[in-house]
């Protein structure tokens, strides 16, 4: 007699034995991985890193090095400004010499080789009418000894007349002669011609006005240093 315990259970489809049934499919690897990650996140696994947590290999910037770099940058900027200041003062001197060269060429072309460029500039400073020597010195910032010599040479060459002041015999009054006026007019025309050529570009007009303001500020700075003995 066959026991019921010896009878094999029916197959899933009802036609075969249990050994003939197909093996049960396991879950895909990706599914298992997601489940494992979920369990790890729920249990606080050691490999979990919070979003706002700084990673161990992150190094904060060295504030001392940044401060040193900033200080070095400020020192470089200050040194650059010092160089600009020095170059500007030296440029004023070179500019004056270049201007005297231009006046020298103009005098040579006009046949007025009897006077120097500095003496010719004094004619421009005289203007029209009579001028006292003291006023001329204030206008052109000439040295007294140099101005006295140049005025004597201009008078000897017939470019100006020199008379004594009626109020103070120690003071001289100066007036251009016709020859001096003619030379002064030629120099003024030459200045106007050079100015129009330099300002032919529209953007140069604004730059020139700014340059004039800066140079006047620089002159006042020098004057204050000498007046208040800040040297």
C-alpha cells in the first residue's frame, strides 16, 4: 500500500512533480542593491555622509597666507603709484626742455638768433602794456638774477624797453617794442598751430583739460610744501 506521505505534491501546473517545477527567480541585483542602500541609510551605516558635512580631505584656506598676499598686493599698488608720481614730475621737466627746442627752431627759422628760447618765453609773459619786473618774476617764476640778465639782453637786442618806476626807482618797468611784439605774435601763432594739431582728435580735448587740472594740483602741492616748510 502506498502511503499518502509517499505521494509527491502536484506541480504548479498540475502535470508534474515538485522536482520538475522551474526554479524560483531571484530578485535583480539592482533591486537588491537599492534595498541594501535603503537599509544602510535607515540604520546609519558608517559610509553615509551627510550633505552638509565637510569631507575629511577639505582644507580651509589659510587666513595668514591670504593676509600676506593682500598686504603684498597693497604694497605693489603703492609702489606703482609712487613710480607714476615720480615719472610725472620728471616728465614736466622733459616737457619744458622739448618746448624750448621747438621755440629754438622757430627762432632760427624766423632769423631771430640773437635771443635764447628762455628769453623768447619772457616776451610771451610780458604781454601788452607796461609790466613791473616783480610781476614778471611772479608770472614766469624766473630767478631774479637770471631774469635781470635776460631782460638786459632783450633790451640790448631791441625787443623791449626798460624804464625806472616813478614810485620806486629800484623797480624797473618793461614794455615790448614793435620788434618784440612781432616776435611774440609769431610765437603765439606757433602755439596755436601746434595746439590745433594736437587737438585734432576729439578725445584729446578732455584728456588735456584733465591733465591741466592735475598739473595745477601738483603745482599747488609744491607751493604748499615750500610755504609751510613741509619738506
